[in-house]
C-alpha cells in the first residue's frame, strides 16, 4: 500500500510540474495580437524573422528562385511568403517544417495588413 501511494504521489507531482512548466513556457512566445493593434516594425520584427527562418535558402544568389533579403523583395512577395508559412496555396516553409509559431505568422500578417511599412 505504502509503495503504491508513493508511486501515485510521485506521478501526480510529475503531472503538476510538467503542466506548470509547459504553461509558463507557452505564454511569452505565443503572444498574439489578433486585431493587429500594435504596429509591426519591418526592421525590428519582419526582417529578423525572415533572416532567422528563410534567408539561409532564400538569400541573394540562391537557386530556389525566391530572395527575401530586403524590404522591396519581401513586400513584393508577401503573398507567397504568408502562403508558404501557412501552407496555403504554397509548399510549407521552412521547407520540411515544422510550421513557424502562430505568433510569428501573425506578426507577418499584421505587417501586411498595416500596409507593409518600411519602418
Ligand atoms: C532549408 C532551406 C529552406 C528554408 C529554410 C526555406 N525555404 Fe522556401 N524553399 C526552399 C526550396 C528548396 C524551395 C523550392 C521548392 C521546390 O521547388 O520544390 C523553396 C520554395 C519556396 C517558395 C515557393 C513555394 C511554392 O509552393 O511555389 C516560397 C514562397 C518559399 N520557399 C518561402 C519561404 C519562406 C517564407 C521561408 C521562411 C519561413 C522559407 N521559404 C524557408 C528552401 C527553403
């Protein structure tokens, strides 16, 4: 009896602890601005997202046919970019997945909705 209750206490602790950990981990990166209230900065947000996730294969001189290196080419191809990030009408990117976090995709969507500012 004692061993069984010990086992249950231990597994309960693990469950509580892991749900707490995953919860606190999710909060910050998954912040989403559904109505695009905050103005998204091209230089502080959009460009770094592209640099971190896309430019290794879509930099100048690549063979994929898409270059996402500056405000002009990213703005002109924003339709393909958001389509690929969501796997809607375009192949899922980053190639092979996983899909980028919702908050990252939402930031790009807001930047487009706000007129693709060069800010
Ligand atoms: C590891 C390399 C790699 C990364 C990282 C990558 N791509 Fe690609 N991407 C490719 C390749 C290769 C192709 C061409 C695929 C093909 O023709 O089958 C491609 C094609 C595309 C296309 C055209 C897809 C279509 O259906 O016509 C778009 C749009 C695109 N990528 C956007 C992105 C975006 C946005 C990111 C970052 C979120 C990204 N890619 C990250 C390798 C990559």
